[in-house]
């Protein structure tokens, strides 16, 4: 792919001139805050409505073999709900796919079509399924790629096409056009959100994931360094979806 031009949106700049319904579809509790928490907080501040849909409960996010799976699932669910409150998101939906084994299956595609036809978001946020290596130095989690893949597959063309899933149509889940898809962790970013104004809010939300971050003071220090490294920006590949 040729290099895309990267447009920068400043802290006080708005992308949209009317309020949007935004749905974040990602694999694990803590993905929304790690990948794009400062941007989500900025959008909440502008009055947009944000819900989360998480495809797993992140039960493998522990090195403690003595913690029972059901306990971890509960802890991570609660942490994610508290983090969503810190961002200002309205609702968090969890799907119970097994953490670590997420696949872009036809069944999951249909589930997501149902979720999107029900919630009718204008904007969907997910992550880039083509990104195998984060910053070229570490391997992207396969669940992240699968979450991005299945979200893409559901949005186009199935969500907006009545010929997909007549049974859903009969149940009242009518076709819906998603206007834009924003992929976090992009291989080829085309938009950079300057988010220094909400970087502290991102950190505050991440601190709610205490099972994941280790020593809180150390974590905050690392996140400040990270902010400087990325010039307090979060990047996306923004795609406007044709009807
Ligand atoms: Zn993750």
C-alpha cells in the first residue's frame, strides 16, 4: 500500500459536526483504554455517545495459576466497567468467547451483525487485523487481529445488506449503515488524534485495570514516558464506508 497522508486532529478540533453514536468492538478488557482511551475520552467530552462491546472477558490475563478462571473473568469484567466509567462510556457489553482463542468465525460475524443492527452506531472502533507486529518489535495478540477481522467482515457488507441473515430481519434487526470504521493499532495510519488534553484521563482509566498493570506508580511513570514518545497522539486508520 502506498503511504497514506496522515491528517492530525488537534485537541480542540472536532471531526464531526453532529453528535455520533460510537461503538467500540475489541477483544479484551483494557484494549479500549490502551489502544485509544484518550481519543474516546475526548469524544465523550464533545458529547458523543460511546458503548463498548468486548468479545472476551480476558481470563488469560494473569500469570497467577492459582486464581480460578471464573474469578479472573469477574475481576476483569468489573475493572473494565470501572474503566469505562472513567472514560465516560455509557455501557459495556461482554461476549463470552474464550480469551486467547478468538476467531473471526461466521457465527461471531452474525452475532456482531445483530449487535450493530440493534445498537445502530454511526461510528465503529476496532483494531487493524493486518497488524502482525506492533511497532515492528512485538507480536500483536492474535485476538486483537481476530477482533478487527470479524468486525470488518460484519460491517461490510452484512450489517447493511438485507440479504444477509433473513432470520435476523424477521426478528426486527433491520439493516443499518455504519458511516465510518476507525482501526486502532493501524499498520497504515491516516489520522492522528492529538490527545494531550485527555492523556491523564486515559491513565486514570487504565489504573482501574489493576490486575493488569503491576505497580501503579511505575505504570503511571511508564505511561507519561509513552505519552512523550508518541507526542500525546493516538493513531487510526479511518475508513468511510460506502453504502
Ligand atoms: Zn488485548
